[in-house]
C-alpha cells in the first residue's frame, strides 16, 4: 500500500516492533496470534479482508484460524491505531505509523484495488470543524475517494 506521509516508512521487523510497542503501551498483550495476524496484514500490498488474513495465518500456522478471531484482533488493532479500516472495501491495512494519530484519507482505485493513504490535517480538520458546526461530534472521520490510480489511468 502506498502512503503519502511525512515520516520514514517502517517496514518488516521495525513495523512489527512499532506495532507491538504501541499495543503494549495501550495496556494490551502482544500474543503470538496477534503477532501472526499483524504479520499477515502487513504482508498484503492492498487492503485485506479478515478472510484473506485468516487464510494467510492458517497457512503460516499450519492450522485453521477462524475469520471471527481475526475480526476481533483487527477491531483491537483499529482501536489501538495499528490498522486502518477501508470502509468501502470492508478491508484493512497496517498503519505504518501507529504512534501518529491522523484522520484517514484513502484514495481507492476501482480498477486494481490499490489504496493510497494520505495524511492531510488541513482537510480532515475542515471535515471535523464542519461536523462540529452542524452539531455533530465526530469520533473517527474517514474520507474515501474512489476512482482510478495513475497506473490504471495510463493503461
């Protein structure tokens, strides 16, 4: 998954360490199953469903892992900022910056499924302000823009 972000992108072991540290700071345990789910999630190039992740973990563990278990872990990860949910695709991506709190802007390609995560605090602050001006208390704004990525558009 491509990101437009101002930080260096942690990957592999560095990303796993950042996720584990963030989860433990939130008072949660980093269990072997949570580590397996995070590793599977982080391995996908595109947003992955709980079923995709359950299948990947099942293969790596050599035993069947139920999607319901994966959903519970993904909910925990979203709450702890380790993962982001792409609402329109009912899929998840690993958050490369679990220590940063930003509202999400996703650019979702309708042709190939590639999803780009942007952090633009000016836009998301405007959305929050507009919601508050309408008497609404925003908890977790997520903006998704559907269209075609540059690669698909060039084809």
